[in-house]
C-alpha cells in the first residue's frame, strides 16, 4: 500500500471518533457531582484537587485518623482532568522508569524500587478492600524495541536492574518471543516487567476513590476552583468563587494547573498528550495480534507510543506528540488536535497492519504536569501547614498514592523512610522564564526527534541538558 493510500485509510478510520475521553463517556458509572462550595467552611485538612493526588491524600488522611475533618474541593468534577484521561497504566515506578531513577538517584534506586513495589501492592489492596470496580489487571508492561539500537538499550536496562537486585520480575524477550506476546512486524525485542504494572480503567478508579472517601466521611465540593491561598486567623484560608475554607492544614494536588503557591510554578510545565480508542476487536482481530496476556505496551523511542487492551477488548493508542503552549497555557481548546490524531492513526496501522479497516470511536487529549527530572517533587510552605506534590509526568496513576503519603508525612512533621529520601528532600531545577522556556522546550523536542531518527544519538543540546539535569519527556 502506498503512503498516500495508507494515509487516506488512516483518516477514514477517524470519521466516527467522538471528541471525548473514552473513559469519561460512561454515564452508568459516572457519579453525580457534589454541590459547589457556597459560604464558609472549616476543617482540619483541606485537599485542593480532585484527581488521584487529592483523592489518595483525602482517603489516606482518614485512614490515618478517622476523626480528622477532611474537605476536598475540585474546580471541575472528580477525575475530569488527567486522572480520567490517561492510558490506565498503574506503574510501581516512582521515578518515571528505572532508567531515569538510576540516572538521578543511583544511591537509593533500590530503595525507590522497593517503595514503588509496595505502593502498587497497596493500591491493589485498596481496590479490593473498597470494592472499586476499575478493571484492575496486574498484567505487567512490555517495553518494545522498534529500532536496532533500542534492543541494546533494553538489554542494558535488564542487566543494570539485575545487578542492583531489582530485576526479579523482568523477562527479556527476543523478536520471536515478543511477537508471540503481541504480534507486530515492527517489534524487534521486548523487556517485560511482569509484576510492576497494572492496567486499570482510570476514570472508574477515580470515581471509586471518591466513593471510598465519602464513605470515610470526606466532604466534597465540586465546581469550586481554588482562587487564592493565604494565612487566615490561626489557619490557612482558601478562597473559591462562592466561598472560603479555613483549615488547619492544606494539601495541594493541582499538578498541571497553576499552583496556589507561586514559588512552585517555575518547576512545572503543562504539556498536552493525546490518545485514540478503537472499537471492540472481533475474535478474528484478537487472534491476528495475539496479545492474550493483555500487557500494557510502550515503544522505546523518545517520542513514544503507549497502548493497551481494555476490558471490552478495545485498543487504546496514545502518545508520541507532546505539546507545550507558550506561557504554560491550559485550555479546553487544546483537547482536540486533528493533525495529531491523524498521525497517531497512521502509526497505529503501521504497528498493526493486520487490523486494517478497524475504526476509532473516541479521540481526546489533556494536560499533564512535567518537571525537569520527569518525576514528582515535594515540599511545604506557610510554616509547614501547606504541603504539595507535583511533576508526575504521566506516571501519576500509581505514584500519586506515594505522593499523598509524602504530603501527609510532611504535614505531620514526621521523618519517615519516604521523607528521608533524596528524591523527596531535593527539588528539580526550575524551568527558565518565557520566552527562553518556550524556545528551550521547542529545541529539546526537535533534538529528541532527531535522536530517534539517528539511532538514538544525542546531539550537543541534549548532552548539555543531561549534564545540567534539565529535560523534557512525556
């Protein structure tokens, strides 16, 4: 098939795609929003943000102290933003992958891997204990090589993990073995993390956490964006359009959205990520691609794709383009990007040509928070009465629970195995102000694309960014 014909076929596959996140298009499970905050409230702990970060913080706060009075406010509806729009990869990694963690914290990577595995186990246990219907499947994830140089990278990661004693769940797959798991002519090798990743329905996970929080006594106010934070009498005051909450302590889980603490804003840039969802596969189509073990998959390029099978046998296909808008702008206008969807559709049929003719039913995008080290950072403000966690860079489905534990530890003033970590104690480098920020991110993206096209070779710009600890990833 010529490139022009293939491109037209890819476009036709998008003809019926609804411009909405597949996960949120679920009226049978979507809970009714709680009333907006009107007037004044008081509480022990105010949680700002109704994504995973805020939900886990509220739930864990009640688990630690059932008598603590906890209020959560959300600007839209619970799970509306990144928590309801992601791929549903719930990973044990706290560091955006083993390679990034090893490069940044070689002295504590084994401890970070141990804590990450324990965190994922705790998520699985909470899903079962609270009866959260989110299609939780501990299938693992395969990182696939689609270029020869990526094969060597996967082999090196596996060797390094085993040398540090954290490679027990890893299986290196050659070309035949990886294609026996998921059959694509583009796959050259794979590294299967058998235990460190679960697949979930991300919106139902958020909604299930909301229900668990409410059953524990957390009070919710949705459609109540926080507009200002400041000292108020003996506590902290947070203002919303129609009311105000006075709290002894505040935990900020706003992530990609501008922090109420101005000092935090230079550390975060919001970037837009995009995804497609296919119609359900027939039995013949499932047989054509195998994929019987239902692992999450991702390729190993800088501009990478992530893809997985849903409970109703659709394929989610996302990633590749990561878009930053000047001035760190966030807008609903960016949730749809036809040129990216067309590109993703072409890439999908290149990966799975045996699925020619399948249609996409949903297309969407959304903002994620990233920082210069690609993994979360933490801190406090206002004499330790405010804590925050941000910078999860697309791996927040699992790591936000760990971040919630850290925020609660910091508010309690406790030194724990979490707060003792260098990863927790130190912050990433901030991004420069505009217009240097915009130009630097653009140059980095261009350099990453060139690296993908040149067998992984990194140019002087990328080597310099590596040396100073700045970066940009999805």
